[in-house]
C-alpha cells in the first residue's frame, strides 16, 4: 500500500490518508477483503503519530470503507460501492464548479463543450 502524503499542504495528514485509501479502493488497487497496514506500521512508514493514522482509520470505518477485526487487523470492506459512488459524486461536483468558473469568465455551455476534447 503506497500512501503519498504532502507535508507542505494545509490539508491535515489524516484527511490525506483517508483520500489516498479511498482512491486506492476506487481504483481497485486495494481489493475488497484485502488487509491494510496496521496503524502502527503505517505511522512508522509515514513517520507520523499513530493517533493520526487511527483518526483516519476511524473515519474510513465510519464510511464503511474498512472493517476492523479485533486481533486480526484492518481490512477493506467487502462492499465498497458506496466509496466509488462517493468518489464519482465528488468528481462531478468538482467538474460542476469548474464549469461555473468558466461561465463566470463569459463562456457559454456550448463554448465549454466545444473546448472539451474527450479522447477514447
């Protein structure tokens, strides 16, 4: 599991961990049922406080992306469709914000569509 953390950004580290794991699940790099690093191991590999990782794992567990099994560790939930749907909604929301920004610059929806090039 490769988690990339930007220590220079204002985004809290625990949020970055949540986003990274959500992305890995959405991209099916982390498969349902697969075990993820323990809190201690991830904290050591990132050189951060274990409480930060615990906070991220708690959020992921509340979102039903991971499941904690006592004495066995943390695993990706068997059903991660809600994680995928959440990520899709987030991306669509970002696209809508960008479209509004382009409209505010004077472009019509038709102009925006003409400028978009979708490649197969």
